[in-house]
C-alpha cells in the first residue's frame, strides 16, 4: 500500500497532473484528467412571476453539470429567506432550489424536472441560510437528465414556506478565464510592488463581464475606497493592452458608455494594513469581492489576452496580469478506476472500485493561521459516487493512516507509486488527512467534500 508521507508540490491540480486514490484495506486509482462536457449556469435571478415579498435573491448556480444521469451543481446566493437558517419547514419544497420544466420566468415554472422513469430527487435539495440570508455549497442528485436537457429550463428558489421567490433561466456556461500572477505595471516605481493574487473566475457573455477578485499587496490608501474626483482611483479594470511590458492603453469595453469608471475596491486589513506593512507583509493589505454586472458588451473571446490592471488611490496603475483561459480550473472528473499498481487483485476479498469523482472544482478561499492571512488560496471541492469500496468503512475510518481515504496524490500515473498527498506548502497542514468516505454494507459510497484547502499551521487533525 501507499506509504503515508507528504510531498509538497504546487497547487492547484491541473488536468492530467494528479491521481485520485481511494485507500482502505485496498487502493484504487484514477487520473483527474477529463474536462467535463457541457457545463451550464443560472444567474441574474429575478422575482418569481407572482412573488411580491421583500426577498431579492442574487448570486449564481455555476457550474450545473448533468451527465451519466447525475446532476451536480455549485451554488452561492444572497438575499435568501433567513428563516431557512433554522432548517426546513413543513412544506416539501421549503428552502428548496430546483430545476423546473418551465422555460420562462414570466409564468408558472411547472413541475420539477426529472428524466423519464426516475424518482423525483429534488425534494431533498435545499439550502441552509445564514441569519443574513446567505448560502453556498454543492449538490449532487440523480435526475436522468443531460446538460443539454436542462439548458433553457427554469431554476427556482423557494422560501421557508415553500413559496417560489426567485427565478433564472439556465444557460450555457460561458468560458472561464482568469488574471493571476500580478507583476508591477510597466514603468511603475512606487512601493506597491508586492501585489499578487488575481481575478478568478472571469466570465463575459457578450453583455456583462463578471469577476471575483482576491489580491494581497493592495494600496493601503484605498481602505476608504476611491478618492473623490480622481478618475480610476482604486480601480480594477480590463484594458485594451495585451502585454504587461508596455503601457496598457484605455479601459476596454464595447459601446458608448464606459462601465469601468464605477468599478473600484476598498482595501481590507484594518489597522494592520499600512504603507510600511504592505511592503514587508503584503497579506496585511488585501482585497476580496465580486462584480456581477459590468456592462462591457464583451464576449469571452474578446477579453482573452487583454490586461487586468490595479490602480492606486491616485489612479496610477501599479499591478498588471494578462487574462488567460482557465482550462486548468474548469470542472474536472476522475473515472475509469483501476487497481492501484501494487494491489493484489488475486487476494481473497479483493476490492474493485468503479464510479466517478465529479465535478472536481477549484475555487479560492481564505483562512487565517497563526502567522499570516492566506488570501485567495485555491481549494478543491468534489462529489463522488462509487461502488466496490471497502464495506468495513461503513463504521468509519480506523486510526490507520489513510483509512477509508479519498485523496488527490502527487503522482501522474496509475502504474507507479501515487506519492504523497497533493497540496501546496502555503496551505499549512495537510488538508487531505481527514477526507474520508463512509461506505454502505454493500460497498457503495456517495457524498460531497467541500473546500479542501488551507487549514493553517501543521499539526492536529481537522475537518476536511
């Protein structure tokens, strides 16, 4: 069996770079190699056609992946019913979120949408809100539908009473891009030379450009936001240039109205963020956030190769990154499991695992440890549906290393040693040590693991 040691290698994992290993009494392995086909999304939610209440939902469901009869989705919402923080009510669709048969938000959405001959799984799909109406997570159900089936259908969200409150039409997911690895802007000679992080994901659908940003080394003078009357003060924008080694040119948009002039940031970090600290401890001055509707009129193809610029309080550009396609962080999957290279398949009771781990999604999270604020650290979330796993894992893992584990390893072949768990040294302690599955007595296992990423300094076992 695989030895338990950690090999520190860069994160996040990319296509064809790591193996997923299932470890119990036996091991099986598969490449994380396949970019999942046909992703969809639901965003720009509007009130359900007859809803007149006070709730106004924003956010998105991205990606929605539906294939091999399973539907998987990742969601993040605000403006939900805070009463759903207490759990579900008596209605079977209390705090629910579902795909419906309807194709318009201007009329009733119709029945919950499932494939022919499939038991309705949607009544088990719901959100648990925070007291301020936020919720995020992953869901995985069997619907019998393909991604093509769900595109054009209604995605509806319900309140505690089961009333439909928000609606979106599912569309094809636009290509994902990113701008990471900031370098000093061409000719910049100020002290903001340590900016790093990036904007991920960046999507642009021909109408709106949407992006999430997470940067360290931001201008401490921007803690109160942009300076009044100063153009592009504390701004973060796409420019027409295509290289960080030259002047970036003007702000990039199509149409007559410049949408970037109101896009700005407020540096976070509080009193610890100063002009001195941003040089010696860049993470003391950081910025995180999201812009959902920058009306650029640009497509995903338009923005590729352009530069993404950060401006200081005076509007001076100080950091630059080029927008690139983000295939490495697109949803991935692992399937086609084979026996681990040295596993004895002839032994009595030998295990033979089949199934899928999908989608494997990389996203940025933040965590504070005893030494530094880690911002924008990538983390992996995934769902799995497996058969042939160790039925003794029905009682949970033992104290043995890797017992009932399901992990990414640094190896790149299923024919040789899988090597240690795969994570960045910046993550602190090994985030994989507590990621386990619980089997049924028949040797099946399903579940979702969220946010395998930074855990702080090494030592101790925490939640995976």
